[in-house]
């Protein structure tokens, strides 16, 4: 893969070849999704498209997504790498809802947009309605969604295109640029190496609006809710930089404190200057120690900021009851 630019472009677009769109349609759409995902379907409405996660009965996430209301249907975005496995998992439950189906949108495409100028070229005056992450506007060929900014303040959008030619708001930039912006925004992505490895809160998914703690029962909800209400979260997602690493670390690699494994690498991207940025789930009690990635013992990790706070890392945390 081509390395990411440093700094990231302040405008431009990226064809997200690592993403595909799925449509849930039929009379059981909301009931099915309500029973499988961490989001309350009552809050998936025209104009607002929140994130969500699907988990195993043990509360381990196998799908990280966003939900968009499209008439009576709901659209979801899937990792291309995990799409087949995700669909197979969901269809085991979907068979209980006669007349409701989950299908890949063959004509669908997701485009990432950097900066307000690129989004305005696509949406015009309608862009003014997108004030916060998740805000959505329907355009003739699909949906434009404001997503989380990077820690450096770069504004970002996604265009979920359902039909028509690819958008031409600006020239394409490499996929690595978008992956780098996701890391800077603190947005994790699961891979074959990390699927079913983490409870959603370990990936900071609640701080991206992707976990609704009062929605009621869904698969994995008991574990997810217990971790939240009892203050049991001991590991969460951190952002780090690795300077001049000879080899690109892979998702699933151990984060080490000395010889002890204290975390797991989730995503990483290399920049044109040779540095690497990554997201890793790390134990709170050692996050400030000298940490390395397994295989690069001479290169310490430098912790970088996220664009949101993670209060669970503080010694005492009050939670809603």
C-alpha cells in the first residue's frame, strides 16, 4: 500500500475500497437490528446516522459500523475483509424474521472527503445542516455524513453512494490517507486478526456514540452493560507513534512493557517520512510506561492525543445508573 502523506491533505477525496454497503430491508428490519447491535434503532433517523457494534454472546465485537436510515430500510457499512463472515453471522439470526433480508449493495461505494471545501462541492448549501459527527443529508445519489475530525482538527465526511457515477468533488488521494485520518480520529477498524477480540468499550466505541447503554437486550448486551455500569473497563484504545520502524507491525501484534504483553495493536499506517501511527488497546495501569511493539524492541512508542476524552482511564469514574 502507498504510504500516507504527512501532513494529511486539507482537502480531497478517497475511494474507500476497504468498505462495502449493506441494506437491511423488510418488515423485521428494526426489530432484527435492535436485537443484534449496540445502537437504539429509535435514534437511527433521517438526518442522523450513529455508529453501532455487533457482538458475540460473550460481548466481543465482530462488526463495527454506522447505520443510515433510508426510508423503511437501514444501510450499514462493512469492512470488505470481514463482510462475508459478518453476513454469515447476522443471517443466523435474520432467518427468524420472515420477509427481512440483508444484501450487499452491488452499486454502492463509500468515498471519504477531507475538509469542508470537498464536502461543499458535493452537497452545496445542504452542508450547513451537518454540524456534528453522525449528522446526515440525503443527496440524489446517496447520503453525505459528517464523521469525527482528526485530533489535529481536520474535518471529515463520508459519502455513501447508492447509484450514479463516482463523485468528482476533488482528485482522489491514496487510501492510506484515510486510514491515517481514522487513526488520528481514534476510530478503530477490526481485521481477521482482531475480530471478536475486544468488548466495544475497549475500542472507545462508546465515546464515538456507538453504544447505547439503556436500549435493552441485544446479543452481548449483558457483558457490555456490566463492564460499563460496574466500572470494569481496564483496557482501552490509545494512539501511538513509532519512529522509523523497519517493518510495518500487523494488527494483533502484542504491545509489550518489557517482556510482558500489556496490549494489542489494532490498526497501523506508515507515512512517507517513515514514521508509523497506530491504535492499540492497552491496559490503563501501564499506558504511561515505556512500551514497544513485539518485533521492534528498540523502538519505544510515543503516546499521541485523541480528539475525545476517555474518562474511564481516570482513577475514579462515576457512571450512570
